[in-house]
């Protein structure tokens, strides 16, 4: 990593996780705790990270938060990743089946095009964030381009359309209409129900479903970590 300090912003709802405390104790890291609109960590101003423990992955898959959170992180105008923290033993506390776990991972990696990183403990998550930042600093453009010939969308517009199709009731045609009418994924995510209904082909039911998918409850949610 460069000799310059590594700035990390941690969402204040992460304070009980142990990750911010570990980051604060690392040499070269400048930690700020604040409320983030998207994700749990903003690393070096170039990497947006959502942290999930395995029990939280199970809960957020069941209640629909996973799709909402992943959509918002994927729409960030920078590199984005999900850190999946814990061991398979943690899943014994949940009712999540192997098929449901695989479906969640497919959603994150293939549908949302998010990088998936694995860590066993909060301290390993903290080290992983710093290591990832160091790797990105050593790459001039912040990350290698995707190899050609893959199935991932190419170009910003295609990526935006791909993300929008993850919203309920939004297929390729509606995704394009939303993007053309509102201009960006961020604008779609923050649009009012009236603004959504003003888009050709978006009725009250679809508008309500989109708002449900992107709105976050204003509760102080802190997942319980396994010992």
C-alpha cells in the first residue's frame, strides 16, 4: 500500500461489529464513523463495501433486504463488493438451505455483478478491507477491466440497465424507459412514487414495488455475531 493514509468511513450501525475498532487500531488507517446512505464501509474513496454475517445473509434473504441493499451498492459509482463474514457453523443457527444460500450468492455475484469477499471474523474483515484497498491502489485505474467475451454487461449504460432489472416488476423494456426518463440508477432509486408512475409503462403497482425494494427501514439494525 502507498505510504499515504488510508481513509475508511464506517457506518455508525457497524460500531458493535468489532470491525471499526480493529480498523482504528491499524497503522496508516484514518477511520471516520458516520451514517452512510449506501453500504457499510467506504474505503479509500474508491471501494463501497456491504458486510454480511452468514446469519444476517439468511435473514436478509428471507425478508427481502438483500436485494434492496445489493441493488443500492451495485448502483454506486465506484467499485463495490460484499464481504461475507463467518463460517458454515454459523448457518446452523438459521433455517437457510444450501439451495437458498446458493441463490443468494448468485444474486450478489451474477445478477448484481458484485465482487464477493470472504472473511471468518470481524478482525479478518478489517484486514481484508485494507488489503483490497492496497491492491486497488497498485492498479492505475482502480481495478482491471473485465475480460471480453464474458456474460457481464459492457459499458455503463448496459450495467445500469442490468441493475435496474433486479427491481421487482422491471424487465428490459421498463428498465430502459426508467433510465431514459430519470437519467441514472441513482435517480430511479430515489424517485418518488409519482415520478415513477410518470414513466411510460410504470403503473401504481410497479411503482409501489420499486419503492418497497429500495427503501430502507429507519431502525438501528445490528446483526448478532456468533461466538
